[in-house]
C-alpha cells in the first residue's frame, strides 16, 4: 500500500474548521496516518477513567486529547497568520516544499 501524503504534518499550527472545536488554533502533536487523524494540543479534550497501575501511579479521571480527522483541520500560515490552503512545488535543488497560497511563504524549513 502506498504511503499517504497529507497537507498537515507534526508541529504544524492548525485551525479546526468543523465540529465542536471550530475556530480554535493549536499545534499538531501526533499524526495517525492509517486513520487519517491528528492529535492537536489542548483541543478535542475527552475524559478517561483510569485505574492505578505500574504505568500510571494515580488512578482517577484524566483529560487527554482525542484525534481529529484531517479534513476538519486547516493549516495556519506563520507569515500571514490566518488559515490558508497550501500548494506544493519543486525548488531548483529538486526538493519538494509546501507553500501558502495567500502570501507565497514556504512552510517547510
């Protein structure tokens, strides 16, 4: 099976465009490519009841981030500071990069 290429990557700043967290901005902590989902910092929080064990010293109710589908996320450009669509282009040194469609800023460093 071919590897999927997404418009969002780890450590990108994203805005949620649909769902209960609509309009909020956060940083992508983890990508889950098989399920086409991403975990965004401090967004889509859920409560999980856990029992004390060797991994978790304390039991109780823990709040953690739940995955959000990638189609509900939009990249936020660092230069123009608003959500934007991205394009992909090949530079002179034959490296592929993502760029902001609004201001033309290259998003990959």
